């Protein structure tokens, strides 16, 4: 196994210490002076052992102890305090809160009930909630006189209103509402606030937030240029380009979720990667030096992230792209693995609670699996299934070159899709209660189509910005054609027997244990790649498949 990814990243030790420290801070409490004292002792010991190759393992242990205790103290200061179990069992009560909108999940223009996440600015003592905590809000549309204000709910808006504050209890059944409540709990939201009194604006959103909102609405209108009446294709287009899942029907959401393709509608690595590539190619086309390109392209990518709402998944993907792309400007060795680790550390330092977000877990495990397993698998497969291996490449005719190119792309798609499926399957089985084997081949077929749709959306928006509205509408029609093909492929896959397997009752502990063993095995293989043969490549997938199969057999 000859890896194509450089996995030698010293900051990996820092990430391990950060993960352990935050997990301990979440579940255990310790005096801060004691934690900092242990961290200092570990740091001194690590400094004394630095440079001693014979005691490198001891240096690693001291460094890990130091970073773990330091991050344990940091986690106790930064992680939101979980309400006492007794408070969550108390009945709902009315309270007057001052809140600041942080993200809007459902705008008010469609159903008249804007909802999202907000930060509490002020709350009465009797409300059981404290300033700084997050809540999930739903603001029922007020009378006609206040309708305009309610429809302008956007990020940065500060409001004061009276409503019913309801604790979010652990889910008891397997319904969509319970899944959403479990998601809210995973990101540290434990109360729901339903408006009952009049709205009072404390502070309007800052100019920058209003600018982002205006551009979002303008982009929606651009992506609907030339849309036929009574067609759902423009809704899917807007959902995919701007992350507005509310545009999808319940049937569409269900089939995309069950087939493992819902990630195409979350602004994440695929979107940021495609958009960054389009911008990079355009900058090269106009002769911008490669070293200057990142400083021009990254602000544009960040603008897109903010316009789409600044979702955590989009910010994670942007940071990952920023670390990797900026290495070109700094003339440093490009390492996607190091960029991934750096972005994870930065995200957790900014918001330690992200560690318990399923989006964070899926994003980083999938990308890490692609880097550590998918790319090396592609190399092994191309070496094993190389066509015309006894014929010099310069003697290939056009038909042979086309076949070799197509085979290489198919093998790359399979390697990426299979490695992503391996990392997501344990979490899907334990947390979403289904396994989708059909997602391996469905994602292979869809990933290029989605990239075409995203690229078309970028071109359409650029044409509209240049006042070429007719050309933008033409590009939209081409994208809708691709979306039509994608949607029917998903419908067909969902109907295949065995494409989706239920896993209700699958142990979440087994899910995380399987991932830990999987990635530990991959790192071990990469460190000893020179002494391993190609057959060792199949050990990591066998671990995942055997553990997931065992878990499914137990619940049956």
C-alpha cells in the first residue's frame, strides 16, 4: 500500500489532546488550578524530552497529557452548561426574552412562522434559562400591522417578545420531530421558544448582515430565471446552491435522506471545492499568478459562505479549503491531511460544542476516510487494472486514451464513494437507524452531476451579475435538465431491494468504536506502508463491514 496522502502531521497530536480534553470536560468536572498545574508539568517534561529519539514515545505521552489537561480546562470554560435534569422535567412556562437571531432555518415568507436558532440576551430569573444560552425559536406570524417586520427575520436581528419556553426532552420515538430534537440537543440547544406576545425590535441587523440577506434573495431570483410553472426543479436547484432545504418537498427530503444523498443539499466540502475550483480556473484564465490567486479567490468563497447563511458545515469546508489553497500562495508543500487537521483544531477552538454536532462528525470522518483510504485505494486499483500496460502510452490511439481516461475516472469515483460510505455507515446505523449500501454506487453516479449543477449555478450567477440575464436563464435550463436526471436516479435507487436496510436499535457505542478502530488501522497502515503489500488495503473496510454486520445481526 503506497499512500498518496502525506499523513505525517505533528499537529495530529494536538488534535487528539483537544478531542480528549473536550470529551472529559463534557462529562467530568475538575478544579481548573489542578488541570493547569498538570498541563504545565506535562509541558516541562515534553520540553526536556524533545530531541531524544529513543524516548520519543515518552515525549508523545507527556505532550498528550499536557494538551489533554489544558483543553480539559478550556472546555470547562467554553462548553455550554447543560441544564439540570430536574429543570428539563418542569412544565413549560411563559417568559419574556430578549434574543439575537443567529441563524434562520425556516423563513417567514412561505408559512408565516419563521424559526431558527437564537442567543438569549436577557431573561428573567424564573425562566430557568440564562443569558448566552441558545434556544430554538418559532415566531408565529403577528397581525397584519406587524407582518412586514415578522417576514424580515434575519441573522443579527435583536428582538424582545413574550412566549412559551418549553424544555426539549430526549427523543422517545423514531419520528422526524424527534430526530430534529435530538439534533438540537447535540448542538447544545435544550429549550424551544414559541412566541405569544408582540414583537419589539431592539436592534436591526448590521449593514453587512442585511447585505448578505439581500444577495441571498437576489441569487434565489437569478436561479429561478426562466423557470417553468408548477415545476419542482428550480426548488431543488435553489436548495442545492444555497442550502435552502425548506425548498424541498417532504417526499424529496425523505428519499434523499434514505438513499444517503441528502449531503448534496448542505453547503459543505463538495460545494466549496467546486466553487473554489471554478474561481481558481477563472483566475488562471485571466493570467492571475498562482501565488496571488488564493488571496483573490478565498474572499469570494467566503462571501458565498456568508450569503448562504454561514452554516457550520460551510465554515468548516471553507477553513479546510483556505488552509490548502493558501499553501500555494505561501509556496509550502500541499498536504490535504494537514489542512484537514488544522481546520478541525480551529473549528473546535472557536466553538468546542461543534464536536457533538453530527454534521461535524460526518464531515471530518468522511473527508479523513477519503484521504487515508480512498486515494490510496484509487492508486492500487489503477495499478492493478491498468489497460494496455504492455503498450507504451505514447503509442495509444484516441480510442485507447479515451477508454483509459474513463476507466481511471470510474475507479476514482468508486474509491471516493466507497471510502465515504465506510466512514458514514457506522454513524448512519447508530444515529439515523438505517444503512444504505446502494449509496456507494448512487453517489458514484451523482457526484459529477452535482458538480455540473453547482458549476452551472456559479456561471448563472456570474452572468446575471454581468446583466446577461438571458444567458443566465439558458444555463439554468441546462442545470434543471441534470437535476431531472438526478431525481429520477434517486427514485429508482430507493425502490431497489436491499438498497436501504433498517438498523433500529444499533448501538451508538459500537458506531464510534468501529470508527476509532477503522482510523487507527488506517494510520497504522500508513506508518508502515513500505512493508505492506496491496492486500492489506482491504483490512480497514473488513473492520467496518464486519462490525456493522455484527451490530445488525445482534438487533435482529
